[in-house]
C-alpha cells in the first residue's frame, strides 16, 4: 500500500511538473493534437464550440464562459444556455459552422476525423483531444489554456485537481484496501476496470475495485462473478442503488444483503475533468464512512 501511495503521488507531481513546463505555450506556438494535427495558435480563440464535455466543463472552470458559442446536447447545468449544436460524435458540421467559431474542440475518436477535416477545410481551427484518464487533464490543460488565452487559469485549475488528489492519497492509511464493486449499468451488468479514470480515483481514495484486474474501462461482468469476488461494498448512483436494493437477483451479493451499498454523487464522478479532485474527496469520505460503520 505504501508503495502504491508513493507511486501515485510521484505520478501526480510529474503531471503537475509537465503542466508547468508547458506554460511557455501561447500566441504563435504550434501544438499537436491527439489526431497528430499541427495547430498554430496565432491568437486566442474568441468563439469556441466545444464538442468534448470534459473540455466544456474545463472552459467554464477557467472563466471562458463568454467564449462558448456551442456545446453538445449532453452539456447541461451551467452550459445549458449555450447553443446546442447536437452530438459530440460524428457531429453536425453545418450546425457548428452556423455558430461562426474560430475554434472547435473535439473528442479524439476516429468517428470525428471527417468532421475535423471538414472544419479545417472551412478555415476553422480544431483541437482534437482524448480525455479519458486522470493524467489527461494535466496534459491537455496547457493546450486549451493557450488556445483561449487563459494560460494561468488553465494551469491553476489543473494544478488544483492534482493537489487535491495528492492530498486524498496522502490521507489514506497503509492498511488493507476495502474492496468494492462499482455498478455502472444493469443489462448487461457493466462495471469499471483498470482502464477507467474511476478505477484510478478509487485507488487514490484507498479502495480497490474487485475488477481492477480487467484492463478494459467498462467491462461487462456476470452477477455470479460479483458474488464469487464478494466485494466489501457496492457503489452505485442513486437510481442504480435503489434498483439493486429492491432486486431479488442482487440479494445473492452479500454486501447487498447486508446493506453495504454506498451511493455515489454521479454529478461529481461523471467526467474525468476539473471535478476529479472533488470526486476523489467524495469517494474517500464514502469509503471512510463505510469502514467506520462495519
């Protein structure tokens, strides 16, 4: 456990250091996005369409609300009054261009490559970024901050997340990790694997997913295997927790029979973005409270 904590804190320090090392990026700099496309940041973007919900949340956090002129229909909450241009995957290029953006942020997926090409052909700068893991925030923060001319705010936000997660790691004790099953979906049953940022946050909070050995981000698993692995706790969102409590099938899981279901704040844990620090604090509190009542 002590070794794991050391490695996690060391990684966070490296991520923060890398972020600070890139602070020289600014107007006139050339960055390479996750499609391998070179982007020259000639001037800060003033009209941004964000089709990457993690980046939409990030732009709001660093004070770029006035730059946002388009979002996906998945971006609600503080971004709800920004024009909805549709889906973030295989997006509607005409709807995007109607907002007259000078920058479009895309999620890195092969299905978005045609849109990136069409937007660039129309003279619109695109940044395609993959944001799936905890470390991705520190990696992309300087790029996005430079693109909108808010470098200091972007670095401050990224460093704050890293510092909060590091503090959570430091607060854990070198004892046996409580094991848990994280319920994501019912039919089929889907959980978190080692490829998920949620698994990383669980590790930071001092827990261990019973499917940490599976490399996929969101593996499908059998209820019988959950029973066999016998988690100490079951984590689920409010709706999922209620379904599990009232399901006869889930009574086969000892943690469910014994009422060891921890309800997760899905608004906090839903994205690998600027709220990951809060998410780690939340998970640590859940696990600590659960252990104290055993």
